[in-house]
C-alpha cells in the first residue's frame, strides 16, 4: 500500500510537470506568433504612401486631418496647446524666454510652405535654426502622419494656406 501511494504521488508530479511544460510551450508559441504578427503590422504601416515633401500644396491622402488632429492632440498639444496657441501645460517648462510657436498666427504660417512645416515637425526646430525645444518627431510619426498633422494645422488651427514669400 505504501509503495502504491508513492507511485501515485510520483505519477501525479510527473503529470503536473508535463502539463506545465505543455502550457509553457504553447504560451511561447503564442507569444512568438503575436510578435511576428505585430512586426507584420508595423512593416505594413511603414510602407504606406509617402508624401512628396517638395510640393507646396497641402497633402490630404491617407487618413487625413482627423488622424492629424489625433496625433497633434496626443503629441503636440502639451506644448502648443489644444488650440495651437502655444499655451499647452508644458509651455512654461521649455526654458527661460522659450515659448512654443503660436500656430494660430495665420500671417506667419501663410508665409511658411507645407514643406517648411513638415521639416520642422520631422527634424525638429534646431534643424532649421529654431529652438532645440521643438524635438524631432521622425521616430514618432511616418511621413504620412506628419502630412496629416500639417493638414490639420492648416485647416483647423491657422485656417490658412501658403501664400508665397511676399504673402501673395
């Protein structure tokens, strides 16, 4: 009887180990599958249509200004504010005398091409001689995302288009 109990305990332990091993193996396969699927989705996102930054006309492809609005509110509004006036909650933390650009200033923005706005967002302020406090967003957004942000700024914030160097 004692030997039989020992054998049952041994068999039960062995069965539990086998079950735990199988659960671990299945979990590993599922995680690996999810990683492969996520990588596939990310690479598909990166291969979307790219905007031609040499054009001055506002690009309105892909998801459009609603996606630009979401990206602006999520990433840009902490400094520029939800309305784009440069009054976001972090606007006073950029350093002495440094304020985010007031994007509602249609006089200023109508003298900036969409390429100018695209480059500032993608490469940061320092890339064109402005403040280093405006960070590069090239790791955050695709070119399409940046074009959608520019579209949102043009249509809903400054409500202006590029008029040329002389403002014409």
